């Protein structure tokens, strides 16, 4: 059993399960305190999500909606973990996601671009914000967390201003891409038929999965990945070994920013959501990516499953019984679970500490027995 627990993959999986169960338990306790009558039903509905529906066709369609929102979250998760593997905390992923939203929506609605150039433009917008953070980190010694947070708000209000030029006259939301420029909608490749003709199931799903695998290969199987991780582990040692440490830091955040920007395009170019030009808070997708990255054990493949779970729980919150609770209670439950997902690394460290102490006690007992002999 101890051999299994020493395995990093097993530790990550077990730590994730513990965090999930704790989150659900705390959410259930909160519901009990508010109104015990509907607590059990509501927490079960949160877990079931689209399985709450009785008809299989409706279940498939709602499952497709969850998948459509999982892919942007996965991209934000990959953005976070890619930077973290190189010793950087890319909290600016939220702003890079916003920049990608601005770029793809404006290109689609104002310039009439097709889906591919819109997608690439979103990647470039996120990458530019990442490059700014990387440049400030490399040449001005500005902490990436500070510059990333500041750029989040700059990106938000810049996006609100820019997209006000392509919003509806009578509402704060941008125009429907399907009405203005259908060529900007991502192709579905026939995947929609697998999900009861859900038009939001598009190319984004296989593309996101391919990118997750590519990130894993780059980090673990390539010279570039080795150099990036070496720079993150020890900048001075990397410089001594002949690596260009400043270039690697900037490149890391450019790639991370591009991933977050791509995530935004994967959502808005499906037509599933529109941008609200009066937003006063940064969208939570970038911040939820932090939880997904850690819940997935900072592994690109693990991030796929972690992102789906977090989005599954978030969407499941809409099925909380509003006869017993206010509508905001679903957000509260989802937030508690997402918050606890960030403790995966802490639980792994705790598990390693317990195992190490157990080994020490075992070794001390063995030494004592040898001394008695």
C-alpha cells in the first residue's frame, strides 16, 4: 500500500478525490444550515448535472453544453500549469483570456473575419499580454503576479470599451455572431450529431484535447521543455549552462498567454456566449483554471479530467432547488468545491510528510532491534 501511495500519480489522484469529497461535504453542510429540507436533493442534483433530466436526448444536449464550456477552462488550466512548470505563476491568465475574447469577437463582428483568422488573432492577443508580463519579469524584475493582476483589469476595461462598438443598441451584450458573421463560427465536423444536434459542440473539443497532449509532450519529451523547466528551477544555473534565461521566461508566458487567449476563442466562436460590455469583474474562467491545474496534479492529461469535473459541478449548480434556496446558492457551492481543489498540492505534501515520518519510525525501530542484538 505504501508503495502505491509513494507514486506521484496515485498521490495526485487521491489528493484530488479528498478535495472533491471535502468540497461536496462542506457544500452539503451549508445547505443543511440554510434549509435542511432540500439539502440532500440539491447536492445530489449538483453532482448529477445533466443526468437530472429524464430524457436521454436532453441529457446528451446538456452534456454537449458542459463540454463546450470545459474546453476554454482546459485551455486556461494548461496556461496556468505550463507557466507553473517553469517556476512562474500566471495569474494573468484571466486577463489573457479577456484579451482573446476581445480579439476574436471584434475581428468576427467588426471586420467579418472567418473562424481561423479569428482564432489566431485571439491567440496573438493573449500572447501579447503574456509577453508584457514576461518582459517585465525578465528585464525589470517585476513579479509576474503583480503585473498579471494589473493587466487583468486593464484588459477588462479595454475590452469593454472596444467591444462597445459591436454591441447591440438596446442591450450591453455584443451582437450575435450567427446573425452578423456565420463564417466566424467554429465548424462542428459532424460532432453535433453525437450530442442531439447541439450546435455548440464544435472543432474546439478535439482541438483542445490535441493541445493538451502536445503540451505534455513539449514539457516532458523535448529539449525546449527541458530548457524551460531548467530555467524555472534555477535561473542562474540555466544561464551558466548557456541557456537564454530571459528569452525562456518570456517564451513561457507568451505560450501561456496564447493558450488562455485560445480558450476564449473556443467559447465565443461557438456562439454559446456573448460579451457583456458593462462587466465590472474579470470572468472567472481564468481563475478557475488555477483550481483545474492543481486538481489535475499539474499534469496536462489530468487537467482534462479536472477541467471537466469543475465545469460539471459548476453547471450542476443550476439544478439546486430554488424553492428552498436563493439562486446564488449554486454559485456558493461551486465556489467552495473549486476553492478546495486548490489544496491538492498541500494534501500531497502532507501525505509525503506522513510517509516520511513513518519510514523514519520504521528505520529507528530496526536500528533499535539491531542494537539489542
